[in-house]
C-alpha cells in the first residue's frame, strides 16, 4: 500500500460529510493509482531491457569464447 493511497483514504474519511468532495477524492485517487501504475510499467520495461542486453552481451562473449576454444 502506497503513501498516496493512505493519504487519499484519509482525505475521503475526513471530508465524508461533504457529498461533493467524495467523488473528487475518488477521481484523484484513481488518477494517482493510474499514474503510479504507468511509472511502474515504464521502470519495469527499462529494467528488463537493461537486464536483457546484459544477458545478450554475456551470451555473445561466452559464444565467442566457445568458438575460440574449438
């Protein structure tokens, strides 16, 4: 559970008496969750590409090593 989720829940609970404020909070929390999800996805893609490239580089080195040893 993120800090933003806790914060949005606290805001919703605090302004529960105001009927107009609840949908606004819900919208903000949905937008926040979507934004964090997008950032997470981007970070995961970048991380996987870096790991994949490193793996490919090591594979190429090992293949060259095998070819040289033969």
